[in-house]
C-alpha cells in the first residue's frame, strides 16, 4: 500500500549567514521566522514561513552546495507581476520572463545559490500585461 502523504512540511535550505538570509527571504519572498527572534539559534534550523503558514523553510547554516532542485511557488497573475517587479528591483541581475505557453515563470537564486521559480497559470492576464 502506498503512503498517503498530506503535504510538504518544510524544505531544507543551506545558507552561510542567517541574518543575511532572514533579510533576503523576508524582502524577496515575504518569509519570516515562526516566532519573534530574541537571538538566532546556536544550531539549526531557523524556521521561516509565509503569513498563511502553508510554506515552511528550514534554514540550515553551512557552506552552499551545488543544488539543481528548484523550489517553485505558484502565485496569482497579479502577485506574479508584483514578484517580478520586487525581484527585479532587489537583485543585481534582471530576471527575465519565461513563457511556457500555459503559464509564465521567473527563475532566480538566493545569495547562496539555491534556485527558485515563481510561476502563474493566469496566462491570458499575464500575456496582456506583458504584451506578449
């Protein structure tokens, strides 16, 4: 009998600097610590999440590793535009749109090389917005 998985509980991410990572993940993805931090933990992980509590990331302190597994977040069309603008204004490189013919995506990495995707299936709305 196959197991009945409920959902993804959390994803492990390796970062070199917790404070820098907290700032980046809050500013770019809106993720914050589970509880108010009085001080950073001595050992990991440092758990961060979105306001709804359905996305949880465990930040482990360590040396960045070559990672080919992309973490993809689904958003509405309006939120996709917001994410694209926010990320393009926050990163040094311009993040290009990728038209997958059924959805749009943007791909980027955190400061430690962990790859991310923001994707939206509001294709018609985004095609009109970006004049594609």
